[in-house]
C-alpha cells in the first residue's frame, strides 16, 4: 500500500514515519519550492505530543533543541499575579512540555523522515485529485501527477484538500487576534528559566519565557479587525502595551519583530474522509495557538492513523475508526483554546470580570487534575 501525503509541515513527516512503521509506503508532496527552514517563531510541544513522538522514536532531537517550560504564571496588565498552573503534566519519566523554534521542529521531523527513506517532493502544489475507487491520483500545479492507494491531507488550516473533498465545509474562522513575536538577548529582560509568564494586558496579550542561555522568547496577541494591517506593527504593539505594568512595550521597541499573522481555528467539520482521502491535523481540526496543542495533536493523529490502518480490515474501516477515536478529543481542545482566545480579546468591561474570575478559572478549569484529559492522553502503535 502507498499513501500520498499532502503537506510537509509537522504532521506530514510524522504521518509518513508512522505509516512506514506499519508497512505502508508514503511519499510527501509539499506545495512550496523549498523547505521551511527559518520560517515561523516558536511553539509549544506539550508532554502528550512528546509522548506521541516517542511512540515514533523521534523525540530525542526535539528534546535537545527545545527548552523545558513546565510552568505558567498568569498576570494582569496592572501587574497583579492571577495564579499559576502547569504547562501540561510531566510524563512518567519526568519529561515536561518544551518550547522549540518552529523551524527547528520542522527540520528535525523532516530530516528524520528522510533518514528513514521517505521521499519529499517540493514545488508540488496539488490542484485536484481523482478517486477511482481502487486508486487515488493527485494532480499538481506543475502538470505532474502521482497515484497511490490513499491520499492523506496534512496541508494545514487553509487546506486545499479539504475544499476539494467537501466544497461545503466551513471555512476557517478568525479568532479576533493577530499574533507575532521573536527572540531577544537583552539583560534588561530577565526571568526564571522554564517559566512562561502570560500577561492579560489592558489592550493586548503578552507572553514570554527565558531560556538558560539568557534569551527571552516572547509573543504578542493583539485584538484587531481581520485585514486591518498597519504599515509598521512595532508602534502599534508598543502603544497597545504602553500602559501595562511590565516591560512588554520596551521589549517590542527594541526587539526584532517577526510577521504578525491572523489566528484561525476550524469549527467542527461534517466530513473528515471520503473514499480513499482523509484529512488530518490542522486540515481537519485546526486549533488556535492558545491551546499549545496544534503540533501535538497532529503528531497524535499520525500515530493513531497508522495503528488504525494496521488493525482495521481496509482503509474505509480504518478511516472510520480514526475519526471515532480522534474527533471528540480534538474538538474539545479546539473549544478550550477558543475560550482562551476570547479572553485575550476581552473589552474594558469584560477585562474586569476576567481578571477577577481568573484565579477561580485556573483552580477549577486549568489545574493538573482538570486538564489531565488533555495532557495525559497517550497514543501508541
């Protein structure tokens, strides 16, 4: 059996590696003409995502490249400490969630896939596919095509495969926030390594952590109308943070600022698969970064899909099994993340209630016990 994997982000290589473990050949087709080295800021790989990588024996380089970030401390824009929670739950061996450059995570999983003999073809933007019942053919913008037994979409929140599979599928929905950030080495911006400080500012949301090296890894979420993009984000962000009781405004003025991009997630999709075509990762269930789970869910998908294909009688049964196992979990994560994103975009009145109720929320809904469903979830081949 051969699978055509559409997309070479984080999920694509993970899927190809997982399929290879159960005897399914896989080739990855990436729309862009080169790898994504150097693209993107950083992200959280939660402990459950690291556990899924471990199921693929692909976790060691990720741990070496990332920084352990086991704790979160919440603050108001006035400088009031609202509470602290764990950034996930430690695995049985003590492994905690890690923050890693998106480019490093992408490079590591891509290089590991290549090392295992998986072919990645770049500049292959899929424009259509044809499912004949016994085979499926992907056709690309360059005029080429490829045929296999399965077509697995890992092409992101704005998935072309999803639109082809179900033209009536709901579109990605804007979360009301633009997001950006970077890394800066500056002795004025310090903190305890391994702790994320998350600030619900008066006009925007600010987060940062400090690596053992002394670098400050930071990000900002700014409520803004979709498409309202200034010529220069720096003064806009600095003004948004100006009245907050922390160093966010000064950092924005002095740090290198990457692109500010709109945050989207996906409402529940009616169709995850049809025939020999299946949606996975952000193509099926994109969550906002507020969950810290996007990459982890995609890696979990890879492991579960491979197991389902190995254990089910045929691809139809495997796809149904995959959806039944994954849908409830991922939709719960998306909903959880959307609640957090909404709190970041709160208006002046809602801010008062948010800050007053935050300690109660952290105790009831963000404690280790209440989030065990998210972080203690284990997948295996």
